[in-house]
């Protein structure tokens, strides 16, 4: 089986030769049929020149160059489109991921799993990246049902059919195991060696975690209600609409008691804050239900049949035998 290694590159010229050397050494020791795809994601240093040298030196290496920086998800998507292997391995170019772990990933896939996610047992990152990441991983497990120690790990390996069935954009690359799990693929996790950064600097900051939480909401919605948006939007709408109508009925009853039956002293209903809240809830509920119906129409007219299922195996009878 052929292994395609996809490596997004952004201003990491100093590490590429060493990374290629380590990958080739592992492939040679394990007799792995290999192809390596470097994707230059708009680097401003000498990364593309280094990739061209590696392509000229090793026929197993290919390079793609973006016109500008489109992000890691776009680079991985381009790499998966270009890959010819039966298995695909994602690897960062900063030398923090250890190519020596590749045989353990392939062995885990051969046990019957479809996706293997890395878990940095001993992270060599500053505390302000480690602890928010722990909270993030806990939230992902709670909201999606797939509990992994390290969803953010850049080293992942999966079968080629996984890459054909899932779509990643924005920053959804970190949720590849979650998206695959939602399609019914078997996901496993292995502890890996995490190395200290040797070149360059981290490209992530506080904004990464803020975007991560927003992406988590997107993934939770897509995996839970992507094919049935009215189930969540309609539920929210019905609850809000029901509360709003109930409050309006309550205010109507009070008005009747004060103005028709003269049971209570007269007081203008318009002075009560509950009136504004009930009207707002009624409008919000109506809008949520309407949005749910529009979302259902979009899903109905734009989704492909294959989006609703995932085929594991096909058994047919050969009539010629």
C-alpha cells in the first residue's frame, strides 16, 4: 500500500531538508511505498526553492505552490486531492512531529481503524497553549461524542476513502477525526513523541482558540444536524415561540381581569417589561422556524445523495464464474 504524506509549508525553509531526510530514512527502514507532497502556503522565505530542490533530488516528492496564504485547511485539501496513496498522513513541517512515529500509525490502521489521531503525551509548548488546549479537547468530546486527548495534534493518518468523503475548509482540519467519526469511520488515538521547535516561530495565538471555539460550534451543528437543520432551529423556534405566546396569553388574562371583569385595579399593560419580552420571544421563535425551513430547502436542493450515508464495503456476485 502506498502512503501519501501531506506537508503544509509556511515560511519553514530551514526544516524541509531535514524533515525529508527523516521521512526517507523511516520509509527505507520500513519498506514503505512513499510519496511526499509539500504544499507551499504562500511562504515569503525560501521554502519553494527548497521544495524544488527536493523534487529534483527525489522522484517521490511533489510540490504545490499557492499564490498566497490560504490556510492549513486549504493546503491539506489540495494535498489530499493530489495524493495517490491508499493511506494519507498529515505532518507539520516544523519538525515538532516525529516521522519515526509513522510505522506505529500504519500498524494501527492495519488493525482495522480508518483514522488514527496523534496524542502528544509530553507537549513541549508553553503553558498558555497547553491548558486552553485541554479545555478545548474536553469541550470537543462533550459536544461531538468523540473523546480524544489531542484533537489539535497536527499528525494524523487516515485511509484515502476518508479524505474523499469529508470536506475541510476554514480551520476544520483539526476536526478531521470528528467529521470522519460522524460518517461512521472508526477512529483511534496513539501517543506520540513531541519534539521542541527548532526553526521558526508558532503561527498560532489567542485568536486561534477563539476561532477554534467558533469552529467547534460549526462542527457540532454539521455533524449533528447538517442533514436536518430544522430539528435544532425548529426546536429553538418552538420553545421561544411557545414562551412568547404563553406570556402574551398571561398578559391578556391580566388585562381582562383589570378592564372587563374589574377584579384588579386598572394598570396599563404597556408598562410591564414582560410585554416586550414576550413579543421579542414570539418574533425570535417565528424567525428561527423560518430559518429552519429555509435551511431544509437548501439541504434538499444542494445536497448529494452520498452526503447522507457512507459505504464501507460492497459485495456482488460475479456471474462469469
